[in-house]
């Protein structure tokens, strides 16, 4: 598999796209005025301890206090999987061993921290919708090959490294060189790295941690101690592997950063770094803009003629599969199976591209044969394995539903790029003209006795006004006779379809 990184940089924002065999699979966007705070380190002050929730709120200098759960605050905890489950695993594709150390019993939150206490915390989840920032006291500092965990004395290896001998080599190498009391995880990028590379990475991370401690001692709460890297350097750190054949950018500054990073940290990776000088926008040339537009649409067409509908809510995402224009060639069962198989691959792709997290419900077309359901489930699971973010998937139910979860720490692509519709307030629809007209009739009857004079003025959206004067003209005349008042309708361009005003003329 040949991978490429395409980086589009400007003064306003930087966009990074990961291409696998020419297909856009991941997109990251960072805007200068609202840079990501994920991974940032703060000196915070505990402002409220909630024993009933076993959590606390920590002031880190933002509009809202951050949420700190007891397991993220108790320094006696030994389970590195829990410590990092909301942070590094989904951001950087880090996976844990299947048998991590057992976790110590959590102490009550009131025994762990107290109100007014100051402590070093790291953002493990950015604000998502109505949910605020989540922080942890278990700091993780990522390098090229290793992740330093200064609060956990453990050595682990990414589960994406499959070779048992390589896993053993990495674990033993890190164990021999690590200082007592510190924990490290060998990242996927460490596969094949020699002892010198690992030692160099470890030394950098330890010095970074020492500098962080010094800055913490000299800071006042609340304050930022250390921000995360720029999106370009994060992409290189997390995505640059032996599969990466080419990096291309249209930004001179990004090109210099990339060249220096590759020469310093990955000189043995034969990755071509190009500076794009073409006149056409770089994302247009690689077809990324089209995929971005497609990733914002509710309906996604399949090549066969079928389609899927993706509906996102605050609590979960629902995906519905339909045959659409696909009629098949043999029989109904074959048509349904082929549509579901194609949809399974497209759904896995869209989930990764759109960065959809949380609970996901997939409604496949009902299949009578158990073998067909197994085939679709296997296809979906296989397609999801390409995703660096961990997901859990349950078997297809008798109703054809698949329940799955996917970890998330940031807004999905559609929420990042969009905002609720000003007309429908995010519902996805507006009241019909007929419905609005009948609401106007009821409102006229409510207020008619309070309106002086013999004429009532109705201001409405032009299309609603036209509908009132045309299709609903009979009802207008009937209302005029009953109320003994004249009704004048006037279209207002600035009104939305559901908006109207009723006043005396």
C-alpha cells in the first residue's frame, strides 16, 4: 500500500489529507484562531469536588472549568490502558496489549484531591457539543518512536506490531534503558528502530518532561504550561511510516518543517518531499475538495446505485442502507446482499473520513440467511481494521442492526466545518407552507379581538404569502367574514419560511 500526505497551508488554516492508494481516508484541519488544545498541559486549580460523581472541576483558564474523573486523578492507578484510553489511542493509533497490569482500587475523589489544590493536567478530550473539556493528571508525552508516561511505571508495545520477536526486542530494549519510575510505550513507528533511535527519542522525551516540570514550578494557576505541536508536525509524528512514499505541500513554511523533520528523525525512510508550485489548488488536483464536499452530505451514493443515509445526533449516529436504483441481476436476496456488502465497505470508509465517534447504529437491509449476515459483518469488520481509531462492533441482530462504538476526542468533520441551519435550527427540515398558513390562521383568531381597527396585516415569507393569496384564498375570505375584519397579506424577503408577524394596519 502506497500512502501520501497532502498538506495545504495558508495564513488562515492548514489542512492535512492522508491518501491510501490515491483515496482520501483521513482529513485534519487546524485554524489559526481556534487551534486544537488536545494534549496541552496546564497548571490548573480545583474549583469544585463532587463526591456524588467521583469527579472534580478544574480551572485551566478557559471559559468553562474542565472535568477531571477520579481515575484520571489518582496517581496510584497502575492500569496504563485506562490512563490513556481517552487520549493517545485514538489520536495516534496507539493500541495496548491485551493483558495490561491490573488496576488499583480508586480512592474516593475527596481523598485524592481537594478544592483549591493546584495540579498539572493534560487535555484528553476537547469540548464536544455540550460536553466540556476533559483532563487527566496522567501526562503522556509523545515522541517519534515512544510515548513517555511519567506517572506510570510500565513498558508496553503497540498491538499493531504483530511480530512476537519484534515485540519482545522492543520491550527488552526499552526496559534496559529507561530510568526507574517512568513508563514508556513503543509506538507503531518504532518497529524496526534500533537502540540508538529509541535512546535518542527517550532522551528527548525525558528532557521535555524535565522542562515541563520546571515551567510548572514557575507558573501560576491557571496557566498553559505546554502547547501541542502544530498540525503539520503532529501529522508527521503520527502518520509518517514506512508506507509513506510521498509528502507534498503548497506551503513554503510547511515544506521547510517537513524537510527538517524527515532529515532529523526519519533519515532512513525513503519518503519523497515535494513543494507544489502549480496554479490549481493542491486539494483540487488530488480530488480532496470533492471528497470533503461528499463527506458533508447526508446521502452517499454507492457505485451500484444504492445509497446510505448518515444522520448525526448529539447521542448517536444512525446509518441507513437502501437499494436505491440498484435492481440486481439474479434475485432479491442477491441484490440485498450485494448492496449490504458494498454499503459495509463505504460505511467504514465514511466513518473514518468523517471522524464519527460515539455510538453508531447501522441499519442494513434485512437478510434472511445467517450466512449472508455473517458475510456482511465480516466485511464491515475487515474494513474497520484499516481505521487507526479503536472501535467495538457487535453482531448483526435479527432486525439487521449493527451496534458499534468508536472512540472520539474531537468534533467530527461535519461539526467542525458546519453549523446548525439558521432556518431549521439543525432539524434538517422546515415547516411546510401549508402548516405555516394554518398557524397564521390560528394566530389571527387568537389576537383578532386585541387588534383595533378593521384591518389585519400579515407579514410572511414571500412563498408563504403567495400560498396564502392563492391556495388558501378561500380560507382567508372565510376568516374575514367570521371576524368581520379585512386581512392583508404582504411578503417579506428577510423572513424565513416559518416566520410571520400579525399586526393592525
